[in-house]
């Protein structure tokens, strides 16, 4: 979610059978579509993550740097809308207070993981 130009979507396309990449910015979305066009398992969607209405719920969510753009209520509502239970949330968080803010909320059903994984971009 907040897929940007698709570096992570491309990486995940090589690791998983299905990837849904959501990006609101038209220029970034166009780059995402171009980058991921070789992968039939990537569905690119051009919409704001808060407007995104998934057909399915997901067991793995990756929120690149998206958390810094959303308030607490939006994050909780988004996760409730798109996730299955149990789920794993991977976040690339630049500001440690973002993780503390989420940890302090009632997210007991979710396993929040701070990923140090960095894909090798070509």
C-alpha cells in the first residue's frame, strides 16, 4: 500500500503468488505499472489507500513509508478493512515514534514487524 514506483511490488512479485499494489499518485502509479508489467501476478490499483476497497482480505501487508502520512484513526481503520486475522504487517518506518504510537493502540490482533529487509533494486 502506497506502492510508489513499484520497487517493493516488483520484489514481492518474485516472492509471492499474488501482489496487490495500491498507489494514489498518477505519475508514481504509471511507473509502478511499467515496472511490474512483466509480472502477471501483480494487480496495480490507482487509488488512495483510504479509498481502497479490497475484494479480499490480506494476511500480509507492506506499508512502505505510508504510516507517516496517516493519522492513528486512519491506520487502524485501514488495517481493519484490509487485513485477515492473523496477519503480518511489514512497515518501513523512518520515525521510531510511529511504531510506538501504533504499539500503544489496541492492535492486539496484529503482529507488527519492523522490517530491515531491503530489496536489491535493479
